């Protein structure tokens, strides 16, 4: 489990490509590596990955075909920086919200609004996923626990846009400060919200069938 409180960014220092498979190596600081062992879970841009090797400050992770297809880690190359969070331990403070590290899709950065001491980012999502996104609800963006500021529906394109507001600390600590228009970010929706929405949909669907019968 993760909390969505990113501990910092790490540089990708090596990428080994195989058929529908990849190993990438990141450079982790001593503070981030404290107590780290092979088999441990570390989130990269919100994606839960398993440590496969540790060589001093270089830590390796394997990425399977589905991870490369579904997340923006498929576009990572040497020199890229990824958001890093170690798995939460029992008793840790949960400053964000509970996250699993299972990305559901990517969203595209569609607008950037600058303001004194903060920044607002707008992202586009498919309507199918957008039904889980609500104003003031939680959402994971590249592994960062954020609050949805506003939601806009576009019936023509069958898409949804939502925005998040970023304080200077988030901009400094994470990769969102470097994101440009058109970039893709990993999205994890709040699991509790997903369960509630899907339960209500099933109930309404069943009720509709009963009425029709």
C-alpha cells in the first residue's frame, strides 16, 4: 500500500530492453534506500514495482508488457526522472490517501494555468474512467495523492476534464512541475469511490431490468 506522498524523484540511469519486457535502473539516495531489500515494493510514477537487484545506489526493477502498455513508464528513457514512494509500513502516517499502485489508465495534460505561488493543471480522461472522478474527491496522478478541483464533461468527445491545484512543495518535490502540454500521466482512482460507483450502477441496472420485466 502507498499513501500518495511522494518522497522525491529518482533518475533513470539505465534501461535494458527485451521483447515486451524491460528492466530499468534508478539512482536512489541513501535516505530512500534505507532498509530496502530485494522483493520490496517501490512506486514509480504511481506504479507498484518490485526491487530485483540493489548495487550500491543503483536499484533495478522489471516492467512487464501490461505495465509498459498501460502506463507512462513505457516512455521512460535514460535521464528521465520518476516520482518515488516506498511502500507504507504499519504505523506510518497517511498524509494523502490509501493507494494500491495499480494504475487504471493515463490522462493527457491539456492546459496549464499559472497563478502566484501555485499552478493548476487540467487533464483529459476517457468518459469511461471519468465517471469515477468527482469534485473534491481523491485521485492519484503519477503517484501523487491530489484533490480534484473541478470536473468538466464534454459530451461531443465523450471525455472528461479535471483539474488539480499544486502548491510549491508539490511542484518542487515531484515531476509534475516539469510536465508539458500533451504529456501523459498515470492515473489511479480512489478505490472506495470506484466501489461505490460500480455498486450503484449495478443496483440501478438490476432495478431497470426488474421494471422492464
